[in-house]
């Protein structure tokens, strides 16, 4: 990997999801999704405290809360906290002997993701981050998400709507003028947006959403409408519900999720219920096995899918764009991996789907790309940065870090150390652009740099005195992302 840029723009993007979260970095030339310590490209959004007092995030916490749920563990792990963001609810973690606000648990998830990046790239700047949020998040929910980022150790937090991030992640390489429908059906939320991609400018034409429709709701449907009735057909159990049998229903939810995933590959699956820790009225353990078909599953989720289709049609109508002029559907979120969801959306809307993106990581990728257009306030950089050279000279730069233009005007000011002539040179990392010597006049300079199309352009700055000696400066580089500009975003 080439040298990581360490400029005044954001390098890290995070998709903070209800079910899973992922993190990406922009390395100046491309975007990398960072795997967690297990090698997975996404991390379950579950937090807890284990038996020896360690704070745990991810797969281990998920398994303790759902797969191996027990009375000892149920008060020590928490998932789906995104649905509580912006509320005054508190979550008591027994082993920590502490009440957590939702943003505090979200902060632990963010810390885990940040540590995954630092494990691989310890030199990367964590001064700032782009965190994605559902398009329908309200002010309180957005503010709680910002607080979570601050608590996780990011001094500067920028929020970006999830469907916009997906459009950026997909549209960064787009060469044609098109209209897209972003269909974002995640673990806990649904968002839809109509996006215009024209001349390198992404414009949000309309958006709709539902903060309480997602894959987790499908899991609960399977439990409530399929598994629970099957159990009660052969076992009599008093007050068999989640409130009275929390750990049993946590296990059932994990079983339901597994069945949901397997039905994307098979026409029928065997749902096996054993080791539930529940006895019926006769004192018998609850153990049943039954077959569940994809056809039955499709019928179960059909009303939920129809709600998303209505929201999609409303978004299209609100956008002012004819449905015939929408080029493609971009599927985002794990729930869009369900074959019925994909086929029903294509069939109902009559729009061809684009399956070229990974629906589980495209949002984090878009957030990282967007970060390159977001400059970190100089007050934050100055507060946390440790100079590498006691004699370095500070330069202040002015430019647009994300543009669809072919070139960009750069202006700058510098406090020259003494009388005499000083010159600036600007060169792109790729060699595409090299400036002439630019004389510093009264502490000011300017240049118009040429940009390579459809990529992030990294430039290095050199300050020289009249004798040609290089002088230490900061910043010594900057980047401009060409090919995309975002307008009309809801936040």
C-alpha cells in the first residue's frame, strides 16, 4: 500500500447498523473495507461484558445474547441499540454494574471498529469520521449518533444518510448521466431515495423511510407466526411469550435468522428446536423439528415488502422523475439478499436491478469516499497534532476537496520565516500534474491544478527558498476527489 495521506480531510467511514456495522478507509487512491479481528467484513452490533469483566463487541457478544442465551447472560449483553438512539432509555449491564445510554453502547461498537483499523494501519488519522444514519433519523437520533462518535474518540463527526452513502459508493465510478433508486433494506431500518447522477453531481431528489422495518422484524415474524405456533401445537406452556421466556425467545430469534438466511439458498429448510431450556405442563423438554418452505416464507414477509414498495413508489412520485426514466435499482442492506425481495421489487417497479455492489459494505465504502470531501476543522488538527519538525512552517489552503470540475483553484497563505524569495511547487502523486515554480507574494500564493477524472487526486506541496532548499511545512499534501458532488442531502 502507498503512503496513507494525512491531510485535513476525513479518511474513515462507518456504517453503524442495527444488526451489523462495517468500517472503510480511503487511502487516497481507493477504498478498503477493513475486516475485524476474525477476518469478517462486518461486525455484529452487539455489546456486553463477559464473565471476567471484559467488554465484548461483535460475534462473541452476539452468540452469548442469542445462540447460547441464558439467564446469566441476558442482563449482560445488548443488541439492536440503534433503535433506541435519541431516547432517554438506559440499558443496565449487570457485570459492569452500570446503566448505559444507547449512545454509550454505540460508542463501544465504534471503538471496536476503530481498533480494527488501527490494528492494520496504526498511522491513520482518527481525528474525524463519517458515520451513516437512516434518512428518516430525526434531530435527537442524529445528535445521539454524533455523541457516540465523540465518545468513541473521534473529535470531529460528520453524519451522512445511508442511501446517499450507497449512491456515492456506487456512483463514484459512474460515467453516465442516470437516475437511480436506492432501495436500502437493512437489519433494522428501511430507506429509499431517488438519486440523479448527472455530470458528476449526485442530487437527492426525494427520500422516504421507516426506522422500524428490517431484517430483525422478519426474524420476529418467523418466531411469532411460525415457530411459536408450531411449539404450542405439541406442547402446552403457560404464558409462552418473550416477557416470560426471554432467553428461550432469544434462542428462537437466532434460529429464525438462520432459517431466513438458508432460505435464500434452498427451497426448504429444517427448523430444529432443542436445548431451549423450557418444559411444558407435563414436564417434558420442548424439542420439535419441522420443515419450512421458501414459499411459506415469501407469503409471511409479503406485507412487509409491500410496505417498502409503497414507500418506493411514493419516493418516485415525489421526485418528479418518471419511473421509466429511472435507470436502475441499487440494493443495499442484508435483507435485499432475500430472493423474494429482489424479484418482487424488480417485478413491481419494472426497473432493472444492479447487483454489482456488495449490499453489506457499500454504505461504509460511500461514507469513506464522502469523507474526502469533508475537511477537518483546523482548530481540531492544531489541538491534537504533534509537529514532526520544530521548524516546520504552517500553510493555510483553500480549495474544494470534492468536485466534478476538470481543475481546481488552490489558494494559500504562509508566514514566511524571513525576508527573501520563496516558491511553492505542487505535484500530483501520479505525475499527472506538476506546477511551475509559484512565487509567494506577501505570504500568498495560488495555482490551478488539473485533475484526473473519476478518482481521488493526491497532491504534494513543496516550499523552497531562493537557493532551492526545501523547507519543512504542514500540511505537505492535500487531496481532491474528482467525479462527484453531492447536493440536496436531507441533513
